[in-house]
C-alpha cells in the first residue's frame, strides 16, 4: 500500500490540497489577526495583544482579523466566543473579518472559528500523509506516561521522537487493521531533524537568534478530529494571509515546530513578533499579571470601574511604546492611530502595569471631555451599573450636564473623576432625592444655632438668582463682616485677635450646609445650579 492509498483510507471525502489553496488566493494587504481561545474572560494581556494587532493593521492601511481558536473543546467555556466578540466591540476594536456571532461572519477567508474548519485541516494533513510526513499513532495515554517515566530514568530528553516514536514504524497494513478494529488514534507529524540540528530564527521583537530544531513527532490531529494549535496556526495564518503573527513570547520556543511545518507543506514562512506579557509589581516582586491573583487582569473589571474605553486605549498605547506618552501630550487633538507604533520600541522585559498611571491618564482624558459627551458616557455606564442614578440623571438631563460642566471648559479643568464610577460620589449632593441621611463635615464653626444664623442671613439678605460671580464674592465678604470674621487671609493674619476667624470659616459653613462635604467643586456654581428655593429647603434639614 502506498502513502497516497493510506491517505485515501484516512480521508475518504477530503478535498485535495490544491483545491483548498485555490479558495484562498494570496492578498497584497498588510494583515494582522487576534486569535484568542474561548476559555475564560478576556485578560488585559489579550486586549493588549489585540490592540497592538489593530493599530499596526490600521497604520499600514491593512486588515485586522478576529479568529477564534477553539480546537481545545475541553477548555471551552459557555458563551466564551460571544464574550470575546463583545469585548472587542465594547473596546472599539472593529475587526474587518471574523465571526459576528456563532452563525454569522464577515470576510471571504473563513470560517473564522477553527472548529468549523476541520475539512480544511484534513486536506493539509492528507497531503502530509501522502508525502510520508504524517502518520496515525495508536499509543494510549498510559503508554505515553510510561514512556515519559522511562526517559526520565534514562535522563534523556522526554517526548515522542526518534526511536521512541513507536508508531512511526507501523506498516500501512497494520495501520489499516487498527483502524478497522476501531482503535482510537491521533495523527502525528514526522520530523526529519536530528538532536544536534539548529535553526536560525528571525523575530520582530526578540530579533535574530538560534534555537534547537524540532525533533518531536508532534500531534497535529487529535482523536476528536480537530487539529492541535501548532498545526491549525500554520494553516490558518497562511490561508488568511497574515503578514505578521503577533503572539505571546511563550510561543517563541515552539517556532521551530511551525517553521518545519511550513517547509513540509511548501508554504511561505510568515513573519513573527513574540511580545512579552504585561507584568505587575507585587510588593517588590515583578511577575506576570495573573488571572487568578489580579483583578486588574480582567478586562470587564475596567468596565465595572468605569474607565472610559478611550482612556484605556491611551494607557495600552503607553505600554506598547514608551515614547507614545510624550507624543500624546503634544498631540492631544490627534487620533491615537497617527502615532507611529513600532515593534522595535516594545519592552523586551514586558510592560509594567501601573494603576496610578492608568488613573492619571483617565483623569486627564475625562477632564478634557465636553460636558455633553461625559453625560452620554455616564448614562451608558449607570444604565448597567447603577440604574437608580441612571433614572435620576435622565430626569435631570440639563441639570446634570450643568453639574458636569463645573470647572470644565477652562485652561486648567478639575480632575476629580478618574472613572465614571466615582462621579456619583462627587456630585450626589446636587440632587434633592439623594440629599438625606446626612453627616455634616463641620469644621471651625460647629455651633448649629450659629450655623443656622449664618446660612439664613446669607440666603435672605445677600443671595439672589442671577447674582454674578463678582457680586457673589463681595456678598461673602459682607456676610463675614456681619459675623465678625476677617474678609481676607491677609487681614486675619495681620490682626488675628480682632476677629473670630477667617472668611474661609464662613464659606466652609455655606459649603457644608449645601453639600454636607468640606471639599467640593466651585461653591458659586453649586449655589447657581441648586437655586434659591432648594437652598432654603436645605435650611430645614439642619439639626
């Protein structure tokens, strides 16, 4: 029996490789892809990789592809694929080709879910069997485990290779007999390398180096009929026309396997860039950002916090290239994609996650938004995470926009909000419905009768609707004078015994009376937005 006849026995209704290749003509565009596995939540490191693939595709006027690598069906989680698609859409990484859901996709180089591509992989494996570079292996898990122990005892390299590759030497007749008996099998790739062989590797991040050549007869088709990662990657990235494979540096040592597969299939080798993982400082120990240990690893956590999508993008851009930050500070009006991202400037040791830096970037980003734009973001956020506040700010749209605009469109805007999730903590007192169960943060003046006298005097004697900022400042001085408080810091410092205190003591009473807080944004704006009637109502709450 010839290799070709064996291939026909193994793959009876499979297309020849030439027919498959015709369906995927070569492309002249720069193409990157994000190829996650639906095995859990989206990790920040995954998003970092996806974002890098996206920006490189866009700045090269190319295509960004989403491919789902779900050949490991045992680790696949429910709704894993849907969540990946949703996370990309939520983050604004619009892919040009890929699955829109489990049934629909866009692009003519699919299917884009690997478990739907089995017939394609079979055509490639059939070809390898035909040329004698692949064979069925009937070894049981128990045998492979005993082989591993034997190799360890002999202190030799562990794995299925050379003389340890028992099924390599099966005759074709033995193979057919085993298949007819229904013995489960995998299909292995036959490596032609020796232990002493090496291979030169070129990588976009790690650069040129030499690695041991692959000697293992790796599994390329599992018992369930689906390919392993190694084989599916080679087939998919070649057929889809990937120009640059960007993936975690953990796959770097697997590159000799992939290069041998490309060569055996007579396919043009792809370009690679193996990027280091996102790191974190854990009490002085630098380690990988962990799904198990770090809440920061979970992309959905940033949504829960309310970090705006664009702010997180800016932060990820600083992780990709450290010189991005300086460029961005000088080009705040430009799109991120105008920055020339470069593989040469990616950290070789891995970017370090910094919560404080993320918050600072988010603060600055939010401070530059127009109040109407921030209001829209706040609506979208509270609709999911705080429905009661959502209803409130929906009812008071104009008022909320006015509140959000306080100290905003000025040369040095306030930067209180590092996330959408904390805005309520800063503005809740502006809504009658929330101004209850109060704990007043009184400062120098604590006597409640004096406090009532001060606020009543101010509201009935000095404040009126439409008062200008200048008139308002003057009215505070008149109020301070009425109660024996200095009208300026300078005046108080020069004659401390002459006054009961400083004008700041008086304004603090007004601030705490209206907000319950000693520190807030602009008091004049608070009064202007609340209005005289609400200010009067709040006098009745003083006890």
